[in-house]
């Protein structure tokens, strides 16, 4: 089984979703044509310095002694201490970016996206999925946020994922340029970036490179640090590359065979189902629509994070799962250095896929964050 080369050739014209009475309906073929906080279920760390003292645990930090209780507790909050399309666009990172990859010339790609239209004039929310995900991961979340916030919401496929084009280049600088191209194309002077995992690192990179484009930032269960020690994605990708499915069989059979081959390495059923969303049929052959070759080649870049010196000073929320190891107290100093206005919030009972595990709490947290000055 091989990656689906060139799958991004389809669906590059974004879809538009419009709210109607009773919900949202698809409109095909269109181009992307201090307020009081709702504090239900929120308790807040009072001292960020005290909270930052919990070191060495790659899980959510223990509660400090002093808590300000605001209603029934559900999750805790800690206050942490475009270029247009062209042949090739050199990446000019923000002052202080020392990444060698960031100095390379990168070709921005035309990304596949869906626009969920809303009536509010505020900057749109732009959702960026994680590694091996796609824009469809946030479809239900996007609809709910249009209804609750009134803002336009954009969901995007990253390069080498979903219906976006494939490329041998896979770096956060390249993905940031792709997004800058899309924002320029859609005439969005500013946006609210919401990125999960790999998408969170892309969002942070763009905010640090081009803070003028980012009104506020949400990083979902990822920090601006190395992720290799806590990730299982290396095993997932290796298992996907070993999958082999014969041609000319029904899709249901192909899916079952692929799941059986993934099961030894991917024991959690929900994760297998997530990976199987990438299984597609093309000309009678089954293959992965993600570019596993490019992703495998650049896993060190994906698991790492570019080096920056200048911070992003806009409002920032790190929204993590309490059962996930991806945002720990060890990361707090770097978060505070690069994002001095950051809040870190943990949702109890949520793992790495926070938006899937606790969708209502996730939506509420995003809406509350949008109300902050």
C-alpha cells in the first residue's frame, strides 16, 4: 500500500456552509466565498509561580493549595507565568527565528478548506488538525461554534493530508506559509487560530512569525517543545506503512482487513478508526490519502518545534487534556517565554484528542476565551 499521490488535486475549491433556521446546510461549489467569563465548571490557579513549580510530571499538574472556585468544577485554568500565490516564496521568519528550515525557500501550496459562514464581523476561527487528521475532524465543532459565537469558521487540510496537495517538504515553516497564502486568498486580515497537536504547532509558528495575522491563539494539547518522548505516532505510521490490501474487493472488506493489520500496533479502537479515515480507493486500489513517505521522512521536524526568540504577545490559550502527557509542567517555562499572555487549561477526562473526548467542554472553553479582552 502506498500513499495517494496528488490527492490534493480534488476539492481545492473550498466549500461554504451557511447557517439557516434549524441548523446548517451545505452549499456546494462556492469559494471561501473584561466581559464576564462564563465560569461554569472552571477553577483557577491563583499563583502562576506556584503552579510553575510542579516539575517533572508529564501529566496535568496537581492542584495548588489556593484555588478560586467558580461554580461546579470541570476543568482547571492556570495563568502561565500573505504572500500571494507565486512560483517560490522565501520564508522570512519573524525576528529571532533561528530555524535553518525557516531560512529555506518554500513553495506555499493551495490548501483544501471548508468555510462555515457566520454573521459576526469579528475575525474568523481557523481550525488546523493534527498529524494524520483532516479538516473533517472539526466539522461538528465548527457548526457548533458558528451557532454559539456567530463567527465564521474555517477548517483546513494541511499539506500531505486530506484533500490538500502532496509535497516532499513537511515543516512548520512550510505549513505556516501555506496558511498565510490561504488567508491572503480569502482576504482575512486577521483570524483566531485553533490548532490541535501538529496543527497547534503550525498555529504557534504562524503567530510567532506573523503576529499581525493572529488576533488570538488556541493550542490544543500541544506545547512549543519536543514531542517525541510522549507520542505514539511513530508506531502508528510504521503500522500504516505495513498495511497491504488486495485490489478489487469491497470497501467494507478492505477497511476490515486494514483494521486487522493495524490492531497489533494500534490497540485502541478509537485510534484505529481515526487512522482508517485516511483509507481511500483510487482506480480500484486501496491506499492512504496522507503522504506517509513525506511524513515519515520529516518526523523529526514534526515532533520538534522551530527556534524562536521574539514572543507572541496576543491572547493565548493552551487547552489540554488532563489524561494526556503532551502539555506538562516541564513545558511551562517555554510557554511563558514565547507566549507571555498564555493561559493553560486542562479538561478532566480528556486525552490527546480533547475535542473528541470532551466536545462540549472544548466548545465552552473556546467560547469563553473569545470573550476575554
